[in-house]
C-alpha cells in the first residue's frame, strides 16, 4: 500500500471525501461502486467494484470461441481493465488498464471498428503492440460494464463478421448481467 499523505475527517453522517487527485489517478467516477474491506490491522480499504469481475471464466470461454471463429485475438474488459483474453496477447493484455481512447469509446456507447488509414487505438494505456480492431460496449440496465474486443498487432482488417460477433456477444453479456 502507498501512503499519500492526505488526511480527511469523517463527517457526522459517516462520509469521507476521496480527493480529486486520487479519483482521477484511480479513474473513479461519480456513481462508481466501491467495495469496502477491513484488515486486522484496522485498515479500511476501498476497491473499485467490477460487476464483470465475477465473469472471468465465463468471459474467457467466450473469448476462446470468438478467437477461434474469427481468427483474431479476442478480449473482454470491465470498465477499467482487460479481464479475459484468447488467441494471443494474453501476457501483454490480461489485467492491464485500458487506454483513455478505449474508455471514451465505451462511454460513447457506440461500436467501434478500425478503418484503414484511421489513427489506431491502443488497447492498454501502456501503448503495447495490440490495437483495437472492433470494440463493442457491454451495456446492462443502462450502465456500461465493459467491452468485447477483437484486437490486432498487425495490418489484418476486420469485416462485418467480426463487427456482428462483437455486437452479439456484448448484447448477450449485457442481458446476462441483467438477469
């Protein structure tokens, strides 16, 4: 754990304000759910809660199927990180924080498909070799929970099949999370 040197008092309703700098660094937005943990040492720990977090194995099976069907590496994300990958890039992508551009696509709630000649969008904020070829937001009960991605590390272009597959799996996962 890293000390910040910031001290906050709890108000009469038991609330504490998380400083703006920490919210920005940790990408905590208004309305984001936080899970609260306590330790035997008396620590209170806030952790970003991911509804998609419990779907790791389920999402990994989808990624495996998608990758084999389309011939592209496939990934599923929550709002912040890649939670499942198949078909290549697992070591470089799994558990890594999403790029700001990919987060913006998620917030826009539109399916993205890279077009030749367009600026490429990296999957992670480390700018590794993997770029988004298709990105479909997962929406449940009006909330964006993550994305279904086809990724590429080369010049291979996606088509209508990959677009529809990502769209269908994202819609399915969104419905699954509602039920």
